[in-house]
C-alpha cells in the first residue's frame, strides 16, 4: 500500500520509538500536522517558538538518553531552530530536527519562506539531509536517528520539501543501518589500555578528570568503580556533573574557571590525569601552556578529534567510555601489585588534597537580610534531597548551581555548556518534564536568561508541564556585571535590566503561579509551596545584586591562579535597596 | 609543511561544500583541490593540498575521517606517489615567437591544442615544478591566459610485490 510522505514520516518516527514530538506548524509541514491530528502514539507538544522546540527536544534527550525530536516549518521556522541545534552540537546531544522546505521544483528560486537550512546548519549539525524522494524517507530518517545517537552523539537535521511529504510511495522500513563511511570505534585498544593501567599503578599524584562523555555513554557506575578501586580523586567538568556522586568523599567538585580550588590545584600538581569523556575545553584548561605541567595524560574519548586538539596526550584511547572503563578495570584488577613507595606517595597526595579543600572551600557569606543565590540553591537541594532534574540558564545562575547543588545521579543536570545559550534552561526543563511527568523539574534561572524564552510559560501551562522556575533575580546581567566590576573598572555598561517585569504578574498572566521572596526566611516556604502546587511556578528570588561567582580563574590565567571571595567587614556590606 | 591528502568520499551533492566548510570553519588551509568520480560512480576522489605543522595535519586528518560522507583519508606526504597537474596556457605567438613557442612546448613534451594567427594554446602535464618552469619560459612571449587544474595524485604500487 502506498502512503503519503507525511504518513511515512509519522510511521517511521513510531518505528524509531518516538513518544513526544516538539513541533510548530507552518505552510509546508501542514501534511504532517494533518497526519498527527489522528495520531495517538506520539504526543505533540506545541511550543511558542521553534528555538524552544529544539531546546525541549534537547532537554528530553539529556534527561532520558533517547533521541529528542523537533519539527519546524521552512524559512523562519527553520532558521529559528539554529540556536537550539548549535547548543546540542556543542554539548553532543542526540536530537533530530525536521524542517519543512519549499517543494523541490521551487528550491533555489527564493520562494516564500525558503531558506537553505541544510547549508545554514552544515557547520552545527553532525550531519544533515535534504530529502528528494518520498521513497527515501524511511531510510533517511532511520539513518538520522542512527547518526544522532551512535558514536559521539549530536544533532541531525532532515529537510523535508513539501512535495516529498505530499507524494505517495511504498513504505519500506529498513531494519538496519549500515554506513560504509561511519563506523565509530567502541572498543579501546588492548595495548593502550594496558599502558594506561600501568601508568595508573605507577602514578604518585593521579586524578580523574571526567566530562559529558560519562553521561552520554552511561558510564557513571563504571567511573565510580574505577575511582573507588584505585582510590583516585575525581573532578568533573560542567558537562560531567552527575556522572559521579556529588557527595562522594573522592569528589573534588567541578574544575576550571569557576571550579573549586582543590580541583584546580589537584589537576595542576598531578603527575597523571585520567581524562574520561572530556575535551580539555578552554574554560577547563585556562592558559594551555601552563596546564598541568608535570602530568602525563591518559585520554579516553570516542571522538579521535578531541584527542590532542588542545593539549598533548601521552596515552590516547579511542572508544566508548563505558566499554573502555570496563576493560580498564579488568586490567587493573588483574595487575594487583602493591608498591610501598607508591602507596606512601598516594597517602601524601590525599592529605595534600584535603589541605587544599580546607584552605579554600566553596563558600559564601550568609546574610539574614538579603537573599544569597547560593542559599536558594542549597535550599532547593535540601528540600528535594537531590532527587530532582535541574536545568539552568547561562551565567551566574549556572555557575552557582554547578557549585552549590550536589548532583547525585546522571541525567539530572541540563545546562548549555559549550555554546552557553541563555534561554536554554526553561524549555529544556519542559522537555525533561514531558519525559518524566511525575518528576520534580527545576529551572534555576537569572532574570536576564528567563526572558529569552519566557513565552514558553504558555506551553508549560497548557501542556501541564509543571516546571518550577527559580529566578535568581539581581535586576541585571550578573555575569557580565561581575566581569565589568572585576576587569573593566566598574564601568557597568548595558547590564541594567531594571525591576522589570513583575514576574509574579507575568506568571499569573499566563495562568501559572508566581511567588516573590525578598528575605532569606521566605526562601524555604516559597520552594516548599511551589513544589506542592500542581502547576508551573515562577519564583522570583530577589538576591544580592553584587554577589559574584567565586572562586574564579581570570581569562588568560592558569587554572591554579584563582581569585577568591574576600571576607568583608559587616559595615562594608552591600545594601540592596528594593 | 605541505601535505597531499587523498580522500575517497560518497559521491553526493553537498560533500564538497562539507569538506570546504570544514577547512574554512576550523581555519585550515586549502592550497589546491580537485574532485572527480572514481571507477565506482558512487564514490568520488578528492585530492587536497594543504599545509600545517604535525598537530594541524593530525587534526585535519582526524576531522576529515570523522565526517560522515568521507570513506577514507590518506596522507601521501611520506609515501611514494605520482602527482600530475594539467595547465592550459594561451600564449602570444606572432612572427618569430611562433617558432619559439613551439620549441618550448616540445622541450616540455607539451601539446598545442589550439592555435590562432596570433596565439597558441599549449597543454602541459606534470608536477607543479614542471608547470612553473614552462610558464617561466613562455612568459617573455606574453601569456594571455593560464588555467591550472590543481594536482591529482596516486600511490605508486610496491615494486617488490
């Protein structure tokens, strides 16, 4: 039996196990929406902006580990997806974005709502397709899901011309995919793993530095085993948070620009770095030429291009992080030699790290009049007992959350790490809530970022996605303000957001619930009330405007050259007038 | 250092743009590039001349290998290969210069492929040194137009097999 392209599209999605589709209609994709009208197995969620649709698919993917799917129309619908796609690309998130396209005979004539979206997204997708024949739809869609999720994951875009959706063809769903030009390496090289195990046994000052690859390959259990078996401390990148329990005694906290002093000092002074699914991003290494001067580096990554891109690697291991860790553990367990000199050195190393932890722990100055943002985050952790999915926007809200919320489990942390997309957190939280309707999902936001996709309150209310948004409201673009204060002589330019809007009223206007907290004593009751209410809630926490993210590695410095929060005298304390 | 990369790629539309985009997006150099289908019409062969230090070349090869449409990447630089380029040179040839142009062409085993009362068009094949050499000799006669194909390369077969 022949089916229309739109019917083939929906049938193929079902075969791929798609349960939720974040889609915004428009002229050329009408045939798809017409099929979706009768569709029972796929839940269609209508966002209020195509960018948000892609972030939702991204949040869905990060929280479940499955491919997230978004759909937009041609032209502006398609171009609106670009930020979402680039966000997923930088963080290696498996999503498939479908865009409509003008009919094939009209491509290239500047037709109404035509955009060369395949050309536009070529540098920010893992791969993309323009479908030219209806009969090609099933295999292209299957390939798209395969490419998005296998190897190093990433976004794939499929452009669907209107005539391809309208024409009919036989529906033949291919059971397997085989691409002669795409065969990622999953199993690590035996010899390299042996060499790595040997280096680990001989190291006097080792450290594990793990990133988002631990999350994408579902390797947190193996990582924990490795750390516990070898008693090597672990630091995580921003993307890796949740990949190792935040309350584990071997956990040093995040490293890098706003990492902990202990993590950065441990990396800087180590003699062996075991890098696992991390890519030595500039926010992690600081000044590259002074990065960990005495360390040998083992680098485990599925993507060979990540290895030796910015730092020299002594023992590269290309492979799936989880599979390599399993083999590495096996190797280590078979070796089991003990060496007193090494053991003694390790003890000394552990003590040294304890001292660093004591010297400059993460801290903030609690205040009983003004709400400190870190206090709000600690309270959210305390009240949820860490059993929540947390997304953030980008800026101070993101860094404070990374520092002060103890992520205990993988896939509970959604943040735009690579691209740093303001406006990501709220739609991503909605995507996660769509995947887990009964879980508690928080978006920890700033008053700047939340306004970049605040229209999604409508989606939240109508789709009953009861996300709790905690706005750390300092009436300004806090991270930019912090840099202007520290590095631009306090010339505050273009950062003042005023006390606009009234977030409680905004929430109410959309049919959500709004709360405002001005005093620290109001924080806990507001969070508890927000959790109780079965509706989306916007919490407006009026925080200390001058609060900064510390410690900090200034741009261009090495990661051990950190600046810290200095204890202020009571009288000097910033008064915040509200 | 200059490297010659030979790629086997899927013969699909957009592949050239992906490869070119990779080079421009990551700040790598392309000095010359040529593409054509192979004996298997679903596969094209690309020869890219690029330059950079070892780290850059390592990144280029890895990034190319990572691209979905690229089947194989070989770096010919430390191998034994045959390299050829074609140049078409339209040179002014009047009076005594007509004889001189033909003489130069003969020395380089080049062919005259078109002629008019005042010009010759000369086709020459070789590596870039040979092409530079003939161009330099023809220049005094007056080169009106010069078109070069960019190099293509193939590995020499092992003679001991």
